[in-house]
C-alpha cells in the first residue's frame, strides 16, 4: 500500500485538430499552431508542469523528472519552453547524482544498516511526534498488551523481536529506492510496513517479503545467544517464540510473508518446499514417539506444507521462476526449524 498519495499524472489528451486559440485546422502531430504560434497542447502541458512542481515540493525528484520528461514529447524541440524544461531536468539530474553519491558513501560505511541510520538522521523530535503517532501509539499498545498478559520482560523482548522483523522489510524496501513508512503495530494481531509496490518485480517482492523472517531469525538467534551466556530462561522463550512466529510467517496464504515470496516460485519449487515441510513435520511427530500432539511435534511445518501444497495448484506461477528465492525460502525454513529444535519449550520450568 502507498505511504502517501502522490499527484496523479494527467491523462494524455485526445488528438487536437483545431487550434485552441484561433481554431485553425491542424493535421495530426501538430504541436504548435502555424498561424498564431499557440501550443496545441498547452492546457495539458500546464497540468503536467503543475503535477511535476507538486512532486518537487514533496521531494519526489525521480517522479518529478519523469513528469518533466513526458512534457517534452508535447513540445516542439526548438522552442524556448522545451529548452527550459531540458535545463530543469539537467538540474534535477545533478541533484539526484549528488544524493546517490552521498547514499553510496554511507551505504558502503554502514552496510545493510545504512537505510535505518539515514532515516533516523532525518528525524526531528517534533516532526516525529507529529507525524509518527501511529507508530508510537501502536508499539506502546502492543507492548502494553503483552505486559499485561506475560509481564514486562517478555513484552519488551517480544516487541523488540517483532520490530526487528518489520525493520527487515523496511531496510529491504529502502535499499531498492522505494518509499516505506515505519512499522504500524496492531496490539494482539501483529505489525506491517506500508510501502509502494507498483512496478516491483516478483524477485524484488520476494526479497522484501523474506527480509522480515531473515531479520526475525537474527533477532531469535540473538535471544538464544544471550540465553547461552546467561541461562536466563526468558531469553530461551523469546528465541523459541521468535523462531515459531517467523516460520509461521512463511505460510504462503493471506497477507503473510510467504504468500508474497511464492509468486517467484514455480510449481516444482513449491512442491519441493511442500515435501520438505511435510517431511520435517513427520520427523517431529516421530521424535514425539508417533504422537502428533507430543512435546516435540511442530505443527507449524504442516501449516507451511499445507499452504504451499495449495499454491502448487494456483494460477500465479511466473514464466521464469527465481532459483535464488527458492534457496532463500528453503534456507529460512531450515534455519528457523533448527532453532525450534534448539529451544524446546518443554524443558522450561
């Protein structure tokens, strides 16, 4: 979903055969009246200029450049207006090049955390409180709900893990030059990052979707590492819950991350993931002595298998499946599943 509403591009006008000023008849493709020198599509050009200027006010420079460029095809190349627009486009190019160079330097220094750091550097406390109240109230409500149910220690760790998961999406979106909002939290339900997705390839859509579980895996591993060092069991609980939730997010249905990633997978790749998850579910049942409701059984593998099995028969497979997405998806299943085995809740007391 879009984070803000951008001014729409004016619809291309119908072919004009009469000069808007003197009504002189004009053949197809005439851009300026030969009698009075009036621009044939002056009204449309004014609308394009207005929308481009509004985009500039909103700092949407690439989109503004596209609007100005589209105006050139409605102007004779030898007019002052065309030359003025070309000079303006050149100025925008200089600005964009300077911004790209600056981002490249910071990205090289900060690695994958560059989008977060650059975003935080732009925040001013007053504007943050004014425009990010949804994020602020949402995350506080999320934390408060789980504090009331499980205590503040679990609530704080769980909220942090969910935030890290969502920031995975945020970072992946920003690294592709797209716009994204801070995560919006819904107490008791979850959270999501709102961003522009129009024109994004299936491969990029999959990478953005899987970045959440990847960051979530990292958060769960950090919790497990802290438990390994401290033997404080709350960290083991957080590691287990984090692994389970991120694995559940790979179920390819509804608005879960797995659903978006599956668009880049072929039927064969989907079938292989289905078989893998079904096998893992069977192994966990066997580890529980054949009891499907035993302490070692992990039903989440069956959830992923069922969802992916259903997606084997849907008509949304790509012409060219992405092998990297398949490996990425499968690796997350293996890593999150292994972490579940390392953090058995039954041993907590």
